[in-house]
C-alpha cells in the first residue's frame, strides 16, 4: 500500500539535509512544506477552535477569568496544548481537537462537583490555606514550605498600608494564592516591613526603653536590648533590631 501524501511530506521533512536549509529560502520559512492554500485552511480551523474554546471557558465559569486555582491553571495549560494541534497540523482533523476539548471540559466540571460534595477531595485538588503570620510573628516553617519570601510577604503588607508587623494578627496564604490579612485594633511594637529597604535605620543604637524584635521572624523581645548571643525563642536567630510602634 502506497503511503499517503501527508505521510510522504512528513518523511521528506524528516529526511531534509542541511544543504537544503538556506537562510534566504523565504517560501520554506514562511509557508513550510504545505501549499499556500493551507493558510486559508488554518484560518478556518482557528476560527472553529477559537469559538469552541470560548464556549468551553464560558461553561467553566467566571473563575477561569479571575484568580486561577491549581486545577483551573492545569486546565488552562491543557487547553493551550489542545487547541494548537487542530489549528496548525494539516494531518489532524478539527473534530479530534474538539473531542479532546470536550473531554477537558467534562473533566473540569467533574472535579468541581466532586469538590462540592467532598471536603477531602477539595483539599487534595486545591490544597489548604497556610498561616504565615501569627500575632505579629512570621511563621518561618510555613513560609519555607510555601516558598514565600519575606520580601513577597512584606510587599503585600505594604500594599495594604501596613508598615509594622505588630499590627498584623493573622496572615493566611489561601489555596488560590491570595493573601488574607487581619489586623489588631491596637497594634503592638513589631518588626518594620520596610526593614530590608533601609537596614541601617533599624540596627543603629537607640535610646534606652526602645523595644527590640528578632530580625528574622519579628518575635518581640522587650523594652531593653538583648545581651549578645541571645537566641530568638521562635527561630533561633541571634540578631535583633529596633521595633517600631
């Protein structure tokens, strides 16, 4: 049985010698081995797949156009891989791409319904929230586990006009990647969220009675300077900086 035209064309591409590759071969660079009429077919394929993709996103709900969860991000990456094949490859039919797109849609909806009736399924698929700050103190193990740096956390706090970690009662990192911030009605002395921008201001000697906090996690020491070598009870650091009120 003789191979089809598309298979012969594919074999020709695979067997292309380096002598056949010329930098000024614009017809090959722009059109490849496909005939020029295939550009019209690509346009039609793109219109069909694009409309199907829009419909799938509409059916997946408004969350797909907002802050994406873990499963939604996975679906978005999958959709990108699905739609490229039927739009560009001449030997792949559009219906095959639409079938895979429909399967991705059904899988996404099935996961959503499963999470609706099972809290454990929701935690497995989306993850759980993490406590990053507790009573003005950074939870270093949680930050390390979630790969959140102090710069990222402090930037989120400064964006909310919070410049004293002692104002913060709780900070949660939600499963969707958002920070939920809760503050005290009456702030306590704490670590400045602008500390790393100007360390000299908070490490220079100050007058007696100034409070000190750990320079790593923000644990409050008291109203006098710790003795040299004093370890933080929370993270073990031996460096202390002046707190702000």
